[in-house]
């Protein structure tokens, strides 16, 4: 466990120094701040636009960081040959991969706190209060980003950085539409429905973490929904990392 935590800490230090993260963070904060201007262009919808665009910006830039850094993290280690130094020590490959996952997840957690704090500060300044559902929506985004980190590391164990980015982004888009796929498949024939049901079971269901619209319209997150999202995200990420560890264990470099 100490080895994994040491690897996670080193990964956190490495990723937090990446200048591209600060560029994305600054752009995200500017985008969140621009919601005040966008809201002023409408009559009576400024608060709703602040919530809608603010949450969407946090998710969008968080996904960009998860995909960009997650898919390049492992390849940087291979290109710089630092992975050989680490693996010559009593460190298993699966420990190396888990350490990278935890370190990058911690980095995303810090960035999410910064973006979320800026957003909630604007909401408080505009409305004088912050609904608990907004904090919950940001937490759900964090769970989704954790899952995307696992997806990006999974693809990076056997493909190039560019291809890993494309595959991870495609899975992100598909993951938000798996519920629609499942609904539409019920009207199809038996063969098509079986294939669709199999894909529905295998592909990540990211709509489980998408509560933005409900929160914007004054809804709340039920405790059961929280438990389901945490359990689903944790188990799916663990399964992906287990498969990724098996692939990484057999990889020759």
C-alpha cells in the first residue's frame, strides 16, 4: 500500500506542475465567469443560465483534463524511460498503474474544488445562497471524472496517445447516450435487442452521474442515487483497472 501511495504522490506532483493544466483551469474560470455576462443578455433567465453554463463548463473542462492528461501520462513514462527505473524496484506493474490512477484522480479533485469554489462563489454572490444540490452536482461530476481517468488509462495501456484520446472521448459521448440506446433497442427485433443489451451492460452508463438538469430546475439528489453512482463508478473503474493491469503486465517494452 505504501508503494502505491508513494507512486500516487509522485504522480500528483508531476501532473500538478503541468502547465497545460493551468491553461485549461484559467480558461475554465474565465468561462464560468462569463456566465454573468451571458445571463445579462436574457430577461429573467440569468440565474438559470449561470447554473446551467457553470456546471456544464466544470464538466467540460474536467473531461478535457481527464482525457488529455490520462491518455498521455503512461506514454510520458515510457518515452522518458522512467518506467524502467520504477519497475526495477520491488513495484508490481499493477501497483504502478493504480498509483497513476490515484495520483491523477487527486489532481482532478484539486482542480474540481477550485472550479467548483469559483462557481459556487458566483452563485452565492448572485443569489445570496447556494443550494445543496449544486454541491452534489459537482460531486457527481467528480465521480464521472474518476471513471474517465480509469477509461483513459485502460486505452493507454495498448494504444497511442492520440488514439487513446479519441477512444476515450467517443466512450464519453456514448456513455451519455447508453440509456437512449437501451430504450430504443426495446422496439427492435430479438437479435438487435440482444446486441444492444450487451452493449448497454458493457459500456459505461455516464448518465448515472448526470444530474445537472435536475439541479438547475430545483431538484435534489436522492441518497439512493448517490449510493448507486458511487457503487457503479467504483466497481466499473476497478474492473477497468483490473483489465488494464492485465494488459500492462503482458506488455513488452
